[in-house]
């Protein structure tokens, strides 16, 4: 049926299935006689076993989704993977999606492929409207495709950084719709930035007949992000949305899913990919989804949501204990931010030092964001880089509840963060005492003089 099974398969069943696919490829035929340059020969048995002897990759030189006659098993694997992934995207909330394919590149390069496909549809266009999100790969994806990003600064609403819709529309009018390749929006992001106003952007794109590409990097795991995409496509225009395999399905880095609501456009993107491609990302995600089943994946999504609530409540308690606060970002369903105001006031380097302390204590993924850091990316200078705006009111620390997170991860993180913050408070108190003694000594010496 080409759908993800409701109940996951056991490992021996999955291995049997993969071996059955592999013997359909010509390189595994007993009497095969290969005289070409690409015959699926592998020097190492270990490498062959690692790939279940599915050596030919996917696609043909002109189309990554095309069937390869001498690799019937690998081609079937590719078709099945795309079909199963489409089923899971619908399950996750984008019910009207019509087409998708797994591409063996991470999210940034997959976005580049989308932009390059649009180039042929809009030959005059040289700009991409991009509501600012301080993440290098999505910015570089536009530069690599040969376009000029037009950065739209976010607006501060309470603690949240949100899409400036008026600035987007004003820029479209100023540049001319025909000169704009697309609007490049974002769903999943680090707090205090929240997902873009996708519905409103989709309506603007429909009104001005401008394509709309959504960076949904780790949004599949969030029902809120997927709902935004579904609604955007319903009320306006979304041409494609791109998501990472590793972030959403817990597989090794190296693959993404390009999906959309117009099957012919998604096919155009797949035909833009030059040459054949590695089957590894497709193989990894198919094995994972067959082992989880829809029930297993739903359970992971439910656990992630529960852990988000737990992380939020516990981080708020910790923040209150240290005279800080959990920033109020209700529109961000994955990432949280805690202010580091008292730390920033104590010492300019204290914020970045906290990040180093957490890393050396084996806390990965937590980001500390100081005020006013400046960074240049591809000759574009960003003030306040990593905070998604030029002047965010305070330094802060990020933590996220992503798929696969466990209660133990949250508890250990909070314990280590608490210990680090107490160390800073103790040092600050000691420094204050030393300064007070020094000032008292100086006053005494003055009196004696």
C-alpha cells in the first residue's frame, strides 16, 4: 500500500525485506557480467554489508526519482521510502500534501535545489525575501544558489520576535514582484524567535504571484509547525517545504525531505538534481519508520510534547531561583529561552563562559546568546547575531525539547545548569566582598593621610 505500517516490524523482518530488495539489483545476480564503469562493484565486504548490498544508489543521471532498470531493488526502495515518508508527513499534520521525495543532502543544500528550480520559472528574479533567522545554512542556501537575500528584520512583541509583515509587503512593492524569486520563511527556530506568520505570508505570496519556500528544518515533530504549513497552503501559497531527516526521524545527518502541494513542481525539483544519488538517507529513514510504525512515531511525538511542558515548568523554577526569568514565547513549540541578565551585568565574558562550562560538563545543544555580538556571513554583517535581531533586550540561554529527548536529559541539564549558575553567583559575591574590603582599606588610608 506504500504506507507506514501501524505497528513496527522487528529487525529480522526488516533485514529479510532489505535482502529481498538487494537480490533484485543486477550487481547481486549470480551470473552477472558487468562491462560498464558503474556496475555496483564494492571492494570491501564490510562496506557491502553496511549497505545491505544496495550499491547502485537511486535515480538516473537526469532524474533522482527515475527508475534504474539494472537496480530494480534500489529503485523500489526509493519509491517505497518516498511513499512512506509522504504518509508520515500527512500523519504529522500536513494532510493535503501531494508529493515529496528524500534527497541525499541536508536542509541547506536542499533549499538551494528549490531556489535553482525556481530560477527557470522566474528568469528576471534576483532577490529572495527572507525574514531574519540567525542560522548560517539557510542564509548560505540563497547565496549558493546565486541570489541576493533581502533581510527583513523581526519585530519585538513582548519577548517574542515575530514576522514584520508590513516590511515584507513594502519590500515587494519597492523591488517589484517580478524581480523576487520567492519568499523564504521559517517554522522551527530558536526562541525568542518564533515561527513566521505563515498564513499571512502565504496570502501575500498568492496576491503578488510570488513563490513561497518554507524552511521546516525540524518542524515535522511539532504539530503547531505542521498546522501552520497546512493552513498556509489552504489560505494562500506554499510551493515547497523542506525538512531534515536527522532532526525529525533520528537518523544520521545527510538527508532531507522536499515536499509540496503541486506534484509537478516537486517533480521539477527532483529532475534538477544532477546525476544519481546515495541511497543511504532513504535506506536509513525507511528502516527507522518500518521499525517504529505509525504508532511508534506518534508515541515519540507525544513524549516530545510532554517533555516540552516539563522542561518549560522546571526551567521556569530554576530561572526564578536565580533572579532570572523564562522568556514568554508561547508561539515557539520546541525551543525555550531563559534570560541571563544578572550574569551579563556581572561580567561581559560571563555569558559566553557559561556556554563553555556547560559544554565541558557534557551538556550539548544548549546555546548561550550574549548581547551585541557581530558576525559576517558571506559579506553580510549581522549585528546581534544568534539573537535574530540587532538589539535584543537581554542575553539568554536556549534549550529545546526535540524528538527523542528523555526526562533524564532534562533533569541532568537543569542540575548542571543550576550548579554553573551557583558558581557564578559565588564568584560574584567573593569579588564584591574583595572590592568592598579594597574600598574600605583605601578609605582608611585616606583618613590616615
